């Protein structure tokens, strides 16, 4: 099964840029949870913690497409280092504002600065693969590899940020996120040999129209699934605390991601007879179904098993969406197209986390899992509208 992965990683420079992007993506799994752990520890309110995390991800969503457009136009080597530097400064100031109990608006301002400047590393590395590879099967394998590495990030990140924040200091987890983001992003940006050409060098490609009939339905699917992710993350932290084991929250979320990792590995190694649109519909329906029993669980081991099973649907669903974008969007706007899907995910995370935090504060964790279920149902319905589209040669 691993032969297909060995084949794509054997391309010159592939292992180096994929590894750098893995480190650079650690903040995406650490910052939201790290903010929740820090703010709740200092204020005692999950609602406030969810709101600050929501400001971060809303700002990221608002600027993600613009970041993608800048990367396509100016190139990864110019845009990524600047973005990650501003991100690091903004998050450091947000931590200082919380720790020093500055006026509440400053916490929101710095969270917004950090979110708005977080570079689109996931979209950038997938664009590199699309530039490097010619065969559709190899591209699917590469996208599956990156989905697996995303899940590695979401296995390692929540556990790491929880252990650092609860076992050492509330700001330790976020500090590690800043360090890994800066190191990994700069390591990716300096690898010029595999960087796709900037749009400035190919104006015709940059002017290619965006196939909105393809991209908007996929963005809607990602929006609803993002709400599921945000709600499930905040609610699982609250569930662990209700069980008297707050430290186990990161492990539960890592179990969820591990299920996705396993499914992603299989997805990249299989030659699929069904198209990505069919897999998208089945996967989004399975994600919704997996959320249904969580509200009735009061056992940590059983919750871990159900999250593990539910995670099996995540990577295949997102790989299908990314494959549809790669097949339908012109190379000169591919980073932007993938950033639109990422925008959908993070824009959904914000309301999902905020609504779930409100429900946790007033009705407890079990009731808040209904927010994740609602997001999954909407995602399954939105997936019915997505249709594949081949880009014009």
C-alpha cells in the first residue's frame, strides 16, 4: 500500500517541502485549543474562551483567500515569511494581554491580528504537489499524504498543547505553536526549486476565471463541516472537565484525528472507481452520523472509541473536496481556490465553537454535541449540490 506514497515522495525536493509544511502546520491544531485553555484558565468562562478563539479563526477566514491570491501572484517565498512573522507577533501580544489582564478589547485585537496573518501553508504545499506531479493518480496520492499529515498535526497538536498548558504553564502551548509555525514556514519558503511560478510570471494563467459553480458549493460543505469541528473541539474539552479529567481532552481529540489519519492513508493507496463527488457525499453523511451518539455518552473510554470511528470519515471527505478543486481550477489560481475551501472550514469553526461554548456554559457538554450534529447534517445536505468540473485546457 505504501508504494504509491514512496513514488511521489521520491520526486526531487518532495520530502523536504512536505516535511517543512508538516512542522509549519502545527499551529492550526494548537492555537484554537490553546486559546480556550489559556482564557478559560484565567477567566473561568468557556463562553469567553470560545469567543476569543472565534475571533482568531474568523480573522483567519476573512484573509485566507487574500493570502492565497497573494501567494499565487507574488510567490510563496515572498508571502509566507511575512505572514508567519506577523502571526507570531500578534499571538505573543494576545498571550501577554491575557496574562497581564489588559482591557478585554486588546485580547480580541491581537487575536484578530494573529488570525488574519496566518499563512496558507496547507494550500501552498498542495499547490506545490500539483505543480510537481503530472498524473492524476499521483496527485490524489499526494493530496491523501497531505491529508494524513494534517491528521498527524491534529493528533500531535492537541495533546502537545494540552500537556504544555496544563502541566507546565497556560501560555507554553501557544508559545510552542508560534515557534513551530515560524520555523516550518521559513523552511518551506526557502525551497525555491519546487516552488510553483508566481502569477506575475504568467499573467494569462492568473487571469483565468474562478469556476464558482464548483468552488462555492464545496466552500459551503467546508463551512458546515468547520462548524462541526469547532463545536466538537470546545465540547470535548468541556466533556473531559465534567468527567474530572481535563487533561484527557487533547487525547480524545487526537483519537478523533487518528481515525482520520488511518482513513487518509487508505484513500491515497486505493484506485477509486467512484468519482470524488460521490465520495464527498458519502463521507459528509458519515461525519454527521458519527456525531449523533456523542450526546448520550458519559464514559471517557466509550467517547474515545466513538471519536475514533467517527474520524474515519474526515480525511476521505476533505481529500475529495480538494481533488475536485485541483481538477477544476486553473493552476494560476489553485492556491486561491484551495484557500477558499480553507476559508469555509475556519469560518465554520468560529460560530461552531462560540455556539457550543454558550451551550456548555448553560446546559453542559452533552447538550453541546447537538451543535456538532447540526453542522454535520447541514454538511451532508450541502454535499448534494457539489458537482465535478474539469478545467478548460
